[in-house]
C-alpha cells in the first residue's frame, strides 16, 4: 500500500468510499438473506415425519401421546414443524468416545486447579 500524500488524498478518499459502499451492499444482502421474516414455518404431515425420522406412524403416535415429539394439534388434525422435528432429532445426539474423553480430561484438569 503506497503512502497517502496531500496530492493523493482525494483518490484515497474515493477508494475508501467505494469500498464502504461495496461492504454496505454485501452486508445488506446478507441481512436480507438471513432475516427471520424470510424464514417461513414449514408444516409437514405425519407421513413426512415418518419419512424424516424413519419411525412408523404408530411409534410417532406413541411419542405424541407422551408429548415426547414436538407437534401441534388443532381439532383432530396434527401438525409438525419441520425445523422443530429436525431439532428434536439432533437433541438425541450421543457423544462420541473422543468427546467423552475430552470432557473428562477437561473436568479433571479443572478439578486439579481448584485444589
């Protein structure tokens, strides 16, 4: 980057303004793409929940009866939010042996420092 002098100041200011305008456009696009207003809830059917989870419909009905799966009920109709079902599936993730060992090591290291 060359040094800015009094003579090159107008050109440097123009370059800064152009860069700022480009950044503002990019940030605006990113905000627009990820705005919560754009994210619409997608409701899926029992059959689609079965396909998504791999469970049979009697199993899903059993989970509904135990309030173990996120769902909505309006009258006699069942509704499922796709994002909530995916989140519910991810909640059941079990830690790998490596993650368990790392957590144990971190706890042991933390306990020895407290003494």
